C-alpha cells in the first residue's frame, strides 16, 4: 500500500550493490506480499557497476531511489535511507531475499504492544528450507576461541540444536541485520548504524547500543523470508574474512574494556602466526597464507594504533 509522506507507517529500506537479478526478485516480493499498511520503499545504491539505478527507476517507479557516488558501506547507506524515511517504523532488509508471505504486521504489533522491545528480527530461511541463524550472542572471548580453533563448527555439526536453544520470545543479544524492524525515533536516538563499520558486525554494534538503553531484541518466528546471502558470503571469502575481523576489532575497541580488547588481539595474533607458519610448509596454498598475513597486519596495526577505522576499507 503506497502512502503519502504524511501517512507512512513503515519505511522499508534496502541497500544495493550490483546483483540486479536478486534485487528485482526482492522488490517484486515486497510489493506483492508486504501489504495492509501505509509504506514507502527506499533504495540506496552504493555505486553499482551495473545499470541498476536506471533499471529500477524504470521498472519500479514507486520506489524512492538514492544513488551514491561511491560505495560508502552497508551501515552508512542504511543511515542515508533512514534520514529520508518518514515512517514510524524502519524495516531494514537485504536486497537478496525471496519473500513468500507477510511478517510485517506481526512485527509492528510486537513493537506496539511492548515498550521494552527495541528491535524485532525475523527468522530467516535458507533456500533448502532449513533455518538460517538469525539471532546471535554479542562477541565474546570464549566464542572467539571456539571460532579460531574450529571447535564451534565441530560442536554445531554434532549438536546442531545448540544454535536454536533459546525461545524466540526471550530477549536476545542481537538479531540479523538482513531483516529487522526498529522504531524510527529509537534508531535516530542511538545515531543509527556506526559508519566506521564498512560491512559486518554493524548489526551487533547496533543491538548492543539498543541493549544499553534497556531495550530488548526479539525474533518473529515467520518462515516467509529466504535470505540468499548465506549461500555466497562464505567465511573463506577474503573480503568477508577481512571485514568480519575488522568489524570485530572495532566492536571490542568501542564497547569492551581495554584488557578484553587486548586479549582478543593477542589471541588472534597468536592464531594467525601459527597459521602462517603452518602454511609456509604448504607450497600449494599461497592465497591462504597471504590472507593470514593481511589479518595479522590488521590486528597488529590496530592494536598499536597505526590503523584508523575511518581510513580506506581495504588494507
């Protein structure tokens, strides 16, 4: 349902960067299923190489489209959308979703009926019909140790139910940034996404600041949204690995004590040094060795204050 600027209940905000085919499907699904409430759809394009902006304007003239002249990152682009938004509620969604139903009215109700709720996420699905991790714990040293050593993956293979051990109505640490709703007033009160994060961990940081205000993050149990991102954002992708580590460093530096931040750095540096030595004996894995060297430099430069989180995104 289209709405005048004075009568918008939900502002749906998407950030795009190439992948026009996926974006088309996402917008089509939103327009088909997200009905019954006054809305606006705002698309922020991060300087795509494809003719995405002109195509979307032509095929979906009802959208508000903002074309950035450079790729400013996920959080910064969402902030641009939020600044233009008129809705009482902001619904941030990724541009790679397959929508088959409408969870939005119930998500609105979950915010309206409980003042202690700050963010409502949505249970996302994989394309094979399995549940996709949609809520998480704030970063911890124990979890970091499990990730670095590979024990986390091993535990989830043996006990996959551990991933979904908590009931959805409980207060969660934070929900996936791929699909969540927040009151516009609260989003602006906490100054939106921290734009020092280029991509990844910005949803943890947002959820942490919401929690610090005494508000909860909860999850709607809908099965109406498939998120395709998990299928190509593999943790072996150098871009993903670099920015996840960069985001983790910033999160600890911002939100945790200096000893905890130092422990993160020392643990990670030790692990990456071991990996570099191990791959030195493997002549057929130069890419992995180079990646670990890049991460080692990132951690060391950050810890010695020679890395500015406002500088260029790639090392």
